[in-house]
């Protein structure tokens, strides 16, 4: 028992060794990155056998920041196929390099897709999401992935080549040549905007079969306007809409109901 007048201090908890190592590693990594930029060092990043060599020493985050150049180039070598030079931009996202992979938004399709489905990926960007969709539909299913960015599609064909995926160069609405109800599921990540919703949403609904679903996303700042456009664009087809937030996006799942008494489609939703 301490003597009268003695102040009893709580013992200072030592920082766990693991936490100290994490802090040191972060500080060391940040310092090395700054030194590398100052010296003009160009890094090489390898993911699944695909090698990305920087063509400049600035970080991707800095290059794509509001004060940055808006792009960062890499020389890419694939395990098979010709090498190519790519330019990552704020819109052209390469999941192997991005801090927040675009394919994360495609995870919401997991509960919608079953093996054997035929899926449209409108505005597929560089193909990481279509690659996930192809795994979900399996060898008996098929994915048609489109994007109007020539470089993004050329990269997707080399990085994410699969026998059940077709990567096509074209706008989000190459569906004009598709028959009605051609797809079980339609995915449109960041493809629908307040400006194109009135024209694009009816086409996406037309090529999606009764009982199927449309999965789309929009930036938070425009999500409310996109949500308001859904009902007038898709009506009179019976449907319901569910929303969820993912990072700085709002995901909308539009379930298209088969007409009552119709044998078309299934009722898995």
C-alpha cells in the first residue's frame, strides 16, 4: 500500500512489437518513395505474371490527383502475347495498380448470377470486372464486355483472356443489335449518367430477360438523379430497385419481374 501523499501512476503500456514494425515499415516506405521520386527511380510491379514498369517516377496517386498530370504510363509485359504501353487515367482504371480496385463494385453481382448465365458488361473499362463475371457464370455461361476505350479493350483481351468472354470496342449501347431478353444479367458500372439515362436504361432493360436483373453504379453526386430516372425509363415493366453504397459510389440493383402468369424467366430473385 503506498504511503500517504504518494501519487500512484498507471504503468505505461508498451507499444506492441508488431505495431512498431508496421509504423516503421510505413515510414520507411514513404521515405523510400520520396527518395525514389527525387532520384527518378522507376519501379516494376508484377501481378499474376504481368509486369508493369513505370515510365515516370511520380506515384500513380500523385499523377491522378487534381494537381497531377492526369495520367501515368507503364510498359506492360504479359506471360503470353505482345507487350504494350498503357496510360492509367482517372477514368481508365487498371485494377492491378489502383488503390481501390474497380472490381470491388462487381462483387454485388455475386448473388445475382448463377452458372450458365449470359451477362452483358456495358462499359467494362479494363476488364477486371468482366473477368470476375466470367468466373461466376462458369464455362457454360458467357460474358459480352464492351467499352469505347480502345486501349482498355486491347489490355483486357491480353490481361483477362478467357474462352467465355468476348471483349468488344463500342459504346455502352452496342445492344441495338442484340435481340430482346438476350441476357440474364446486365452490368453497367459508371455507365449510366443523368445525361444518358433516358436513352440507355430502356435499352439495358430491353436486352435483359424478364426475371433477370440490371446492376449499375453512379458516383454519389449524381446517384440521386440516376435513381429518379430509373422508374420512367423502365416502366411499364414491373421491377423493384435496391441501393447500397460502396466507397464513393451508389450501387443500384434493378430486378425485372416476369409478368404474372408468364412462364418466361425464373423466380430466383
